[in-house]
C-alpha cells in the first residue's frame, strides 16, 4: 500500500523523460524558427532575383549543413525549370545548366508532386540526370519545393558527401526553407516583372514621343528599331518599309554591325517569314526559324538566327512593312508580352511612316524656306554686329579728329585771343588776326570734311561720278599721292542706294590705301555694262596677306564692311593682294533700274 507522497513521486519520475523530450522538441523548434527567421529577415530586402536566389541558397546550405546545391525556377515561356543559382563546395556538379521539364528527373518530380524528396545518389543513378552527381561526387540529395502562396514556383536542390536520412525534423526544416526562399524569390521575380513592365512602358512612351518629334524617316525608323530591340531584349532587330509594289524600299537594322551587314550578299527580298508578314496582317512568332514551313533560309554572309518574332505595320488596312526581332539575349523564345509590346510599337510605326511620307512631299520646299530664313537671320545678325562696330569705329574716329584737330585749333585760338587782349600794338593785332583766320579756316575745313564723310551732299545733288571725282581729288591732295579716276558708261544717274553703296566702297578702299599701303599711285575705275556696275580700286602699295588681315579686327572690319555693303544690294566684292604686289578691290553691283530723268552732270 502506498501513500499519496509515493504516488506523486512516481508520477514525477515518469514525467521527467516527457519533459526532457518536450524541452528538446522546443529547443529544436526554437532553432528552426530562429534559422528560418534569419533567412526571412535576410531575404526581405532582396529585390534582385539572382541576388535573392544566391543568398537563399547560401543560407540553405549553411542551415542544412550540406555541401553544394542549386535553385531552379519554373519558366512558363520555356515550360521548364531553369537554374538561377548554384553554389557550394565543388559546385561543378551543378554548373551544367540543364532544363528540367515537369516530371523529368528529381527536380521535375518535386515540381510535379510538391513533396520533399531525399535521394541516395548511388541508388538513384540516371534519375538525377546529372553526370557529376551520378559519378559519386555526393551521397545524398534533398529536393525541396519552393512555394509561394501554395504555388510551387521552383525547386531547391542540396547535396551532401555523407549519407543523410530525411527524418521529420529535417523535412520540416526543408519545407520551412522552401517556403521562405520561395516567397523571397516570388517577390523578387514580381518586382523584376513590374520593373521590366515599367521600363517597357517607359520605352514605348519614349518611342511615341520620338515619333511625334522626328520627321526624318530614316532617323525615325532607326530609333524605333533600336527601341524594339532594347525593350524586348532581342539580339537583332530590323524594320522594313514596303513600297507601293509591296517590295521593301527601306530596311533598318539594329544589333548588327556595319561590317557584318556589308558581308550579307543582298538585303531581304520579301520572301520566307518576312514575305509572310508583308502579305499578311498577323504576327508570326516561332521558337526556331528553321522549323517554320515558310522559312526560306538566309543569304550568304547572314548571321545565324534561331527564334523569331515579326509583326506587320498596318495602317487603315494597308500593309506598310514589318518589324521583326530574332534571338533574345537570354536564349529563351519570345513571349506573349514581347508580341503584345511589338504590336503596339508597330501601330506607332505605322503612323510615323505615314506622317514622314506626307512630310516628305513638302519637305524640300519647307527646308529650303527654313534655310533661307535662317541664313537671312544670320546675315541680319552679322550685319547688325558689323553696323554697330562700324558705328562705334566712326564715332571714335570723329572724336579723335575733333580732339586732335578742331579742338586743338580752337584751343590754340583761345590762348592767342587771351594774349591779344593784352597787346596794344596795331601791327601785332593785324598779324595775329591773320593767324586766327588761318586757324578758323582749318577748323572749318575739318568740320566740312567730317560732314562730307558722314553724308556727302554732292552725292545727293550731283550724283556718284561728280562726288567721287571730288573725293579722289581731295584725298590725293591730303595724302600726297596720285589718284586716277576713270568711268565708262555712266552718263545717267543710278538708283540712290546703288550710288551710296558704290561711294562708300570706294571711300573705304581709298581710306585703306592711304592708311596702310604706302602706295604712290591708286586708280579708281567705274564701268557700267548693262545692269551691272563694276568698281575697281587698285594701288601699287606693299600689299598684305588677305587671310590674316580679314582676321584682324582693326583692318578686317573695314574689309568686311565693304563686302556687306555690296551684299546689301545683291552684289559681291573680291579682294586680291599679296605682300609686295599691291592690292585690288573689285565690286560688282546689280543695277535694278536707271534713274529716269537724272542725268549725270
């Protein structure tokens, strides 16, 4: 017979193993939760698919204490499991990137069943379908489904060199890992899809903006072709424009170098798949060009191509050409998204081609008009700059002459008047008055000469010939050289503007001779033949380098001024000179009409 204390002690002794077991189970689950929590936290911010896959695989190998492994994700476009990461000691066993169909090999069976599988490599043999594993590099392989919201999106394979058993604890841990890694990869893949879609939409929007802004057909089509290749990830792209007879008249390529294109014997002639698209109105998408019944092959020198996506360019029921892409950079075939995107791009291209053709019908005259307006604006700006410069130069010259000439004479006169105020001798007064008259006469001459330089009244009253005769005589007298003036056919007055331009050209040419040439003789010749006035001013001076002088602001301004004056009335001016050979200025001015009733005196 036992008392209560004995029964309690026995019960306590029986509970101790259970408590220990529960404690071990709790510790195990705590470790699992902690490990899975670390994985979840580490992968939470990983939005790049390959980064997340590599990190997840690394944590899986660390937690399971396995030696190597890989992660495979289901690719709907290829309808197969595709490797996205492999790692571990001796990863060469997983370096071979083979595609696994559903139900094929251990990964395919895991995808199909959704179960964690443990495989003895020695016993499994060809079921693993990997040479490295089957050759005995590893002993045990665990194949784990990667889940995201009850969907199996891929498979985690981990392999070890020692035999391992799939007990309940290990299976639970692997399932937890598969769930955490699956969620992270699904999130990263969704982010990449969203990012890719956003990038594609932005690129498509950029294409529409480019179409709206570009009216040059070749530049526009090249931009569309480049965008099509970029946003679909294709290696090659081309855009063909069909003529009225249905044959390609424009063929724009992207992704193929100029050298590679030059090696192609001839451009497409609208046969094969291209011809099928040109004659039809539906997209054509194939994984292997050679397998399509319409495939015509490639001309000599053409790069090898496998996958194909072609879309017709149709506007109001009329086929204008096609866009086609070949070979995605990743090797996968083109997808439904690629096709839908290219269809939208082709719609933009159709509008662009039509607009460019309409623009081309009037572009030549429009471009010519724009060019003429731009040239006129540039000329006006140039003339304005020259006019301002010439105006400032003339003001400086007048200021110098007033200061050094007239002002000095008048200042001298003022000083002498003050001295004269203190003189009482009549003879001295008469002598000083004579000097004053000379000073005043010189000042008046300077003022009259400056007035003539600004606007010669003789040109308005008597005409070009008398004004230039007077001007050449005055210049010869002032500078002490021989100036001959010759005319032919100028028995009537010319239009006012022509006379003014001719006078200013001769005036500037003579001024340059007197200031710079050190000449002893100069000749001015004016010849009127029909509707052209030809002006020649030449000298026997020292000459100069024309290019260097035109670049000089001091002398170049005057020479440019003569050229621009001639251009103002539709004429032109030529300058010939060389060091030691004198200078010749020749201007040809059109004469629109002779001034009626205005004869040259």
